[in-house]
C-alpha cells in the first residue's frame, strides 16, 4: 500500500513537472491552430524560418510560442535546434544523454568501449553461426506476438497506406 | 532441355566443389553457369522466397560477424534475453500488419554504439543498441522497426542486388549458393551480395528510404501504436546532426533526416485527421548489465511461445527526446 501511494505521488509529480521549452525553427509557412486538431480555429500564421519554442506535443502536433503568435502546428513542420547549438556540442556522452530525453543514465559508447560498425568492418564481416543461432532462439511466432500485443493493450487498426508524394 | 541439363551439370559442379571443401570455387566458371540458365523460368521472375530468406540470413550473419569483430570479439547480440524477446514480440506484431506476415522474422539488438538499424531480405532485422537507447517509447521503436520491415516487404535490397548483378544472375547464383558449402558458398554469395555485409554500407536509393518511412508509419498505426513515433525519431536524428560520429554510417546511407521529415510530412499531412491516435507504451529498458559476456555461446532454449510484456519504464517521459524536452507525461 505504501508502495502504491509512493508510485501515485511519483506519477503526480511527473504530471506536474514543468515542461521545458525547446528551441525550434519553422520549416514552412503554416497556420497555427488553437488546439491540436485540423478543425480547430486558426489563431495565427508563422513563416518559414521563424524561431520559436515548442512547449508541448499531442500526437502529430506541437505547441509553438513565437514572439508574435502561439498555437499548434504539425511537428514535421518544425526543426529542433541541433545539439551543438543547444548545449556546447561536446560530441560525446553528454550530447547523447541530452538527446536521450528522460533516459539520461546510459552512455552506450562508454559502456561498450567500441566505436561500432563502419563501412570497413561491414565489408569484412564473416558469417557468425553462433550469433545467428542465438538470434533464432529469440524469435517468436505470429500468434505469440499477437497474444503479447493484446496483453499489452494494443489492438490492430485498419489504416491504408499513404500516397507517395 | 539441353540448357536445363547444362545448368544441372554446373550446379552439380558447384555443389561438389563446396562439399570437397574447395579450392575449386575460384575456378568455377560462373559466367557459363549464369549463361546456361538464362532461359529458366526463375530468370525472369527473380528469386523465390526461400532463396531470399537464405540470402538475407547470410547478410544478417555477416553483419553479426562484423559487429562481433567491431566489439573486439565480444558477442554481437546484447546479452539481455528478455530485451531480445521483447523486441521480437513487438517486431513480429508489426510485421503481422504487412503483406509478408509469415516470413521467418528475426529481430535482434546488437552491441553497437552507433545509431543504426538494418533490414536483410527474408525478415532479418537488427537494431543497434545506440539507436535503441535513444528511443523513449514503444511507439518510436515501432516506427523504426516498421521502417525496416518496409524494406523487407518491398524487397528493396533484392532490387539493389538485381540492379547490380542482373535479375537472372541473382536468381541463379542465389539458387546455387544456398546449396553450396564452404568456400564455394562464400564465393557464390559474394557474387550476389558483395563481400562481407558491404551491402549495408552502400545503402539504398532515396526513394526506397522514403517509401520505407511511409510504410513504417502505417504499420505502426495498424499495430495500435501512435503513427508519429518515427517522426519523433527522425527529429532526434536531425537534431544530433551529421557531425555526430555515431551517426556517420547512417547519414552516409540514408537521406538527411530533415529531407525524410519533409517527404514524410507531405505524405502524412492530408491523413492526420483520420489516422488513429494510437498508443505510446513505455519502452522496455535495457538491462543495467549490457556488457556482453566474453565468448557468449548460443543457448539451447527454444523460441519462447510468448514474449513477456514490457516492464513499465521507471520514468514517465516521452516526446522527442531533444535536449531539455524530455518531461512530457505519457499520453495514452
């Protein structure tokens, strides 16, 4: 019971946590809407190149604040400031940690101690039968995957493919 | 008929070379072999699914070998069986939403600090730990896996091989290679896929990547996830920029994430009002002990009938994972 109570207050604290704004640049001329919906009223316009701060997101939408307007636009119509511009560009674990959002306790490079795959190592790759056998052992069936998804509360939806642009 | 008999002879020669361990591979007249089979029915239709799976398996195995080499001999796959089972459960569920649900799909997280993912023909998908660790939600993982599954569904790498070596050559070499052994097998596969896993170093054309992005979004949505996980991952990649060493290979083989965002946005924009909101479950955390065991051996356990449900993430954060932008509460 004590555990549940602590968890509840942790969740409340998370929800109440102020959202840090993030610097963005608007990618194309677009309208701002009063809510995260295509049917919400238009409350302003922003031009390509406008600087602003994103303070929230809902699905495909982000909430943008500029000096002249505030409103919602599609997230793919903004570009977030680069890590170098945003924080000193140390290029190492610090950059990764900042970019990893809430998952700030892992530095993969330092953990693994390697630089990883590049073109040369890929070109020299020799078939690893043991690791392939291990990979096989992790496989699951279609039915088991469906059962797992259902157990996790996921339900399939009918969604048509996008039309290529 | 004469042509078929001739190819049969060459096939037997190739197999015999392989079975004897062979130095004969070097002298195998592949030109004649290809020429002899040009009229076969498979020449015009490309490789069949069995061949495709075998070719993909060879590429995946070489990629794991390259990862092991890059790790100084430590195991290529992350030594976290629960994580691997989880990624297989999520990946197989997403693959079930596409046109090739019954391929022998395999998913693995590799001990590689770079940010990347690979899709080999036939359903072999590898995602690096460097990429997995920057994902905040299962919806983002779904977007990434959906993109890779899209490459397999559309046979993008097979198309590259066929453009490079010719449709009939790939079909016939592949047919011979899957039956060969030893050095002959390696030589034949090299003729189809190049040396090692260099096919992943060459990349695909831009249109194939854009197409895989669009498929990835839809497959994730069909699987019940937010369609926008991949958008968030692309934002992360764009924000890190091309000067980030861990992204060097990815940036050299893919269009810039900003271009991908633009193309994906253009295709998505008219559909946003009708797409389901989907879910953004917490992503499973990697075990604290991700350091691979030296000389890891394959286990003998069979494939799990049911993968465990993901453990709730300790943090409730989600969003774009951009600096200072990680404190949005989960929205389900």
